[in-house]
């Protein structure tokens, strides 16, 4: 069965859709809850606006009840004050109830309809009693004995109870909408219950004060029960707010109400304990008017707690509504952000992932050389599978390339080792050729023909040595195994020495060689003098080689550099030679390249000189340019930075010291296993005026050093058995055990790299000379103490 591959675009679309659902689900639920909370808050607010007047009705009915029970027993001079209080309370309660019965803002349930009907019936019954009470208070005060006060008390209490049931009917749909709202509603009911008990107590005590008599046993029990309920309710209220967030807002009102109630009602606490059979007398310390005023204030303070709770409940509902609105806005904002992020992610994946992957897959398929038929057969794969497939092909190709690279690296290593070995093997006999040719050139007498032969021999040896050095340098540069030294040197002296040599070479061709120096005199520079000299030698040598007549001019100058402590060195080599064709000027710095084949035939050379020169200039951090035209000469310009330090050079002092040292006789041990080199080295040492012994291997050298005192040891490196490094280490060990003077060991080797010099120094040698060596340099090294 063929396996179906969904495209990455489709898979990502499904993933993004799934993530959107995961994000949208909680956000949608949050939005739904926010809308629900907002709706509930509005519902609570609307119902609360209905409940607050009903709670107020209960307060005014309670105040009316207390005054009404006392008015039938009050002296005529107190009737006006009580009548005013009753009238005010009636007006407030009547207005609120009529407004409530007329409003239709909230949908009502059957329970609410039933409760409202009960309130209406009870209110109508109370209206009838009000007329009876007013008539009795004015004209029929003797009817106070027929039970009208108790009937009025019961009817008012019943109406308050119906109002409370109506409040409960309205509260029932919202009481479970929010846990905090539920606790507030219950606390409101509790506090109002405390106020109602206090109102009943107020009414009973007011009537007793108006009658100026002790309560009966039943009345005393009723008063005790009411007072217990009041204090118990206050304890419950305190417990309800102890761990609530609104404790700090409600507790002060609760403290004030409890204190006010205790101060007022404690004044008549004795009526609860005085026997009912006590003789009738002036029982109470207050008049009925004063009592009703103080008791009304105490009861109002309890009702004030309800107002505080209701006010806080309003604030709480407003907070719910505000937070719900914020949640709605935030949820919508997050939904929009999630949608925008999804669209942007889809666009990003399509343009920056899928598109580039497809382009890369196509390019890689083409790069692997896969046939169109094979690519067509992989079209049923998704993008990642295609990429994986082509990467596997690339991995196989990479392994093949790695194997080829390993083979190439092995060939490179073999080439480097071959060049190094060949360099050593060629330099060893070249040391003999160069040394003997120089020795023969100083021999006397010589015929003119012999002098010409020797000169030809020297020129050929120098050319061969130069070719070997170029090949070795180029091999190191290609292998990135080439490092520059950073030592102090006199640039002016370097230019002067080179000028003397090139002047002599130019005279051989009847040319004029000019040198112009500016700004480098009496200064000490830090750098690699050998490689800088090589740059000058190559450029000046080319200029002399390709100039048949005229002049070759070398200009060297120094200018301030933007780098602190450095100067910019400018070198220009100008000649009047054959010049370079315009179409060839861009190729002269490539390896094994010259202007044309005729130049090679006429002037010779390998074409490595300028390639090596450019590499060295690049390593110095500089630039090299050329300006030329065919038949009009050439102008090479080189520029690179060098660290500079000012100094005064005194060659006279050095020469004096050198002359003084030359007078000292030294014993030298020449360690060399190649007999021709022994001949050359021994001859030079005799010419220098030194006594010497010869050791033909490392073991013999150590033995002779132990048996004799030598000032200097010229140590060949590559020898059979014990090599030069091992022999030097053995000699140093012997010196440490014996003590005394330390001999100077100079390494002689056909290897000419910086690493070879470092190996010599690490083995305990003091210096290093490469073969074929310069006679004057060797003599100077032998003179150093």
C-alpha cells in the first residue's frame, strides 16, 4: 500500500489550528465567564436597587411600631411629639411601598408575586389599624384596654415579616451567583434581624415606660429572649466578618451599633430582674419621649450597619462589573492577538521556512546531479522527507569527498615531507658546493679561466639555492605553516646592506641602482627582517633581471600611522625595463606565472617570486600594487605597518668589541657526519683562526666534550645513532653535574624552518645556523661569548 505523505504546509496548518483551539478554548471560557459575571453583576445591581428601599421600609415600620404602642398611654402633652414621629415614619414607608408596587423593571417569579400579595394584604390591614389608632389616640383613649396596642404590634410585626419574605424572594435568584455576594446578603439579613429584634424590644419597653409599670412575667421572658437574640446575632455578625476582605469596612459600624445599643438599653436592664409584684411607683429614669428618642437612635444605629453592608455590597457589585468588563476587553484583545499571531506565524512559516526549504531541496537535488525522473518519483514525499532524502545523498557525497580530502591531505603531507627531506638532502651537498666555491674563489694563484669557472659555479649555486628556498617557502605558505618573527632590527642598515649587493649585481649588467631612504634612519623596528629583506630582494632582483639598460630605483620611506606606536612603511621599486602588458598585469602575482613564455625562455625563473612576495606582504598586513605598460618599465609599490622605537646605532663600538673578541683564541668541536661538510667547515674554521676537533656522530661528540674543554660546539642535527638534539641534551646534563663554564652550542642543519630553530633552542642549544650558511654570519656567531 502506498504511503500517504502530507505536505509540511498542511501539517503546520493543522498544528496551528490545534494550537489556536488550545488558546481559544481557555480564552473563550474566560470571555464567557466575564460576560456571565457582567450579566450577574447587572442583575445583582438591579435587584439590589429594589431591596434597599424594602430594607428602609422595615426600619420605618419598626419606628412607627414603637411610637404607636406608646401613644395610647402617653400624657396629652406628649401626644404631639409622638404623632409627628408616627406621621413621618408612615409617610416614608407608604411612599416606598407604593413605588415598589408600581414598578415593573424586573421579571417576577410566582414566589415574588405571592410575597408581594401578602405584603399588600398585610399593609391594607395595617392601614385600617392606623385609623383606629389615630381615633383612639385623640378621642377614645379609654379603649387602650381593649387590646388595640397588642393588635397593632402584631400587625406591624407581621407586615415586617412579609416584607422580609419579599426581600428573600427577590434575593433567592442572586444569592448563589457569587460566593462573596452570598456572604454579604446573608450578613445583611443577619444584621437586619438584629435590628428587628431591637425594634421589638424598643416597642415593648416604650409601652411599659408609657404605662409606668413593671413587665409581666410573659413580657419579661419576651424581653429576655429578644435581648439574647440581639447579642447572639452580634456575635454571629462578628464571626461572619472576621476572615472576610470587607472586615475593615464593616467592623467599625458594628462596634458603633453595639456600643450605642448597650448604652441605651442597659439603662432599663433592671426591668428584667425586678419582680412583677413590686408596688407601682416611678419605675424608669426617663420619660417616654426621651426613651423613644434614645431607643430610636440605638435601633437606627443597628439599621445603619445594614446601610454600611448594603453600601459595601454596591461597591462590591460595581467592582465585579468593572472587573468583568476588563476581562471581556482583555479576552477579546488576547483573541485578536492570538489570531494575528497565528496568521503571522503561518505567513512566516510559508515565506521563511516552507519556501526556502523547497528552494533548497530543488537546488540540492540539482547539485547532487539527480535525474529529473528520480526527482519526479520523490514528489509524493513531503518537504522535510525530500530534504532528508537529498541530505542523505549529500551525506554519501560528503563521505566520498572526505575520503578524497583525506587522500589529498595525505598527499599534501607526503609532499611537504618530501620537500622538507629534499630540501635537507639538497642543502647538505649545496653547503659543500657553496662553501668550496667560496674557498676556491679566495685561493691564490688562479688563472683567469679558473676565476671565471669559480664565478660561474657560485652564480649557479646561488640560483639553485634561491630556487630551493622559493619552493620551500611556497610550500609552507600553501600549507599555512608559515609564521613571521617579531624581533628588533635596523631597517636602515638592512636597506643599506641590500643596496650594496644589488648595486654590484646592477653593475654587472651596466645598470644604475639607486637607493633613496627617508624617515627610517636611526630607528629600531619590531618585525621579521628576514621576510622584509626577502620582499626587497625579490622585487629588486626582478627589476634588475628584466631591465636591459637604464636605472633601477628603490625608495623606502616611513610615515605616521593611525595605530599608536606604529609607522606606515612605503617601498617603491621603479625600473626602466621591458614592462608588463596590460592584459597580463592581473596575473603576475599568481604562482608559476610570468608575462609570457618568451620571458621564461629569455630570462628564466619559476614564477614563484612575486607570488611569495604578495603572500608575505599580506601576512605583514600590507598591500602591493603595480603600475606598468609594455616597454615602459614597471613601478611596484608596497605598504605595510611596523612597530617602531627610536634608537642610536653605533657600529664603531660593535666593531671594536668584535675586533677584541677576534683576538681571543677558541677551541671548537665540529660535529658533522658528512665528510665534504667536514672539509668545508674545517677550512673555514682554519681561515677564521680557530682550533678545532671533529666528531663524526653524536656519541663521539659527547665523549670528546667530556675529555676536553671546548668553548663552542658546532652541532649537526641529523646524524645516525644519537642525533644533534640528544647530544646537546647529554652535554648540558654533563655540564650541570660537573659545574663550571657553559659551552656555546650552535646547531647546524639543512632544515631551515622556524620550528627547527625552536627545537634547537629547546634542546639546550644557544643558536642556530641553516645550511648552506653565510660565512660572515657564522664567524660573528662564533665570536659571541
